[in-house]
C-alpha cells in the first residue's frame, strides 16, 4: 500500500475532488460569464487546464458540478461533458441542473437518472439580505410545494441534491432534510460563511452545527476564499476546523471549486491549506475526507484508494 503521508507527515494520498467546473467560452452557453472581466473566469477551463493546475496531486477522480449552463438546455451540458476528451476519473460523475419547480421536471430528471455519469442535481438556492449578494429572489424556495414535488422525484430516481444556501436559510433547509430523509444531500461551500463579522460567524457556526444533526446531509469543504477574499492561514483554519467539528471526518468531502476558487486562491493554496490543517487526523480519516467520502457519496467506482 502506498504511503498516505509525505516526509513532513502531510497527506499525500489519492484525491477525489468533489466539486469543480469545466467550461468552454467559445460555446457561449454560460450567460453569467458573458462580458466577464476577471481573468480567472474569462478563460476556458477544460480537463487539460484543470489537470495542469492540479499538477503534483494524485487526483484519481473528480465530480463536475453544473456551471450555470443555459438553464433552458440542461441536457446540453451533459452531452458536452460526454464529448470532452478527459482522462479516466476526471468528471467521473456529473451533478446536473434542473429547475425542480418546473412542471416538466420529471422527464428531465428521468433523462438525467438514466445517464451513467449523472449522480445528482444542483439548483442554487442561496439567498442573502443584500440583494446584490443574493442568487435567488425567494428566500423560502425550499418550502414551496411545487419545488418539493421535484425534490420527491429525485428520491424516486435515486438522485442526490447539492444544496447551496446561506446561513439565513438554515431553518428551511432543516425542514427539507427532515421531509426527505431518504435523499442524500450535500451542503456546498462550507454552508456559505458570507458575513465575516463576529456576529455573522457565530450565526454560521450555529447553523452549521444545527444542519449537521441531519443524518442525510454531508458537507463539502470547498472554496472558503469565496467568502474570505483577504484570507489568511488562520482565517481558513478557523473555518476548516469548524466544519470538521460539526460534521466529523466521516461526513466531510474536500473539494476545490476550481476554477471559481482561483479568483482569490490557487488550487495548490487550497489543497496545501487542507493538508496542513488536517494533519492531525488519522490515516483512515484523511483518506475519507480527501477521497473516500466523495467516492461513496457520488458512487464513483473503479478507482484505487490505496
């Protein structure tokens, strides 16, 4: 068995990146990227680009999360991903997009579920009191009966749901998790610690611990710098250890959120922070959070976790 630690005692084993994105701007299928001026986003991110930035790490598999492709054609993103030249393991599973409140969602979800690589669905739900930071208008979309009918269809088809919410939506999320105990949910990006004030961080920590009591929820520890652009090692460590304390090593999945993360941190900075912060975990726990938990949650098979 290959050693899981390097000479400094830091994790050096296999990685399953549980959350990243690919896109080709020449296709003009991502409305949110039209006119983008940030050089980290206004560029293609294809498998070769992703692997170049992940060089030096043993990426054995990854999960592609829908990248806000044209919402009128969600299967188009799946077909595009299928057509990409990519090494074995990269984008081994897809999380697609669906508007769960749509009257036609059942047919779309059936098509997604029939696809060999689609493991789940994401529909961004994140609401913020400041409209400029809010991704949806309706704070309580998770309580909408029409939307919940779409969630029920996920359960019938064996699809998971990637949940991107804010700390202001914890109660609605808890109600949703209780209502659908047989569906697997993944909370994205550490539960979105938007507000970096003492009060805001306390709200986030309390919400994270409350959500962790739902047994059908796992946590993606990813893109911490999205909410902390002037990050320090100490500020990242605070969030990482809070995540670990709330969900434990058995329910945390580490992920890059590449290339969105590169607005404020590189792939290497992200994973070096993971390696340093979690160095005190056991080998088994490290293997779980870096690779095993994501492989099990998304049903990734045929990879070596030795």
